[in-house]
C-alpha cells in the first residue's frame, strides 16, 4: 500500500507492508531537511520485495 505523508512541509510517498519491521528514508532527504543521521553497526534488512538492503545509520526522533 502506498500513502502520502509529510515531514515538516515535505511530501513523502510512504510504502506500507504488513510484515515490515522498519521504516526507511532516503538519506538525501534527511540532509535536505537537516536531520542528523547517527551511524550504527551495519545490519541487513529484507525489503518487502524480497531484496536485501544494508542499513548503516538511523534518524533518531524523526516523526512522520
């Protein structure tokens, strides 16, 4: 399912999957909105389409 959301005045396209355990945000958007990314130990996340992604940072306290 795809829904529209906002962070401040920036419109986002949010993909929702019932088995998802994490949320992802494009890092260029976090820079544009001046949110701080915190480095973490890399973890491999399985995407809803079955592919894998490497997550290397988090954006703590972000609410959308």
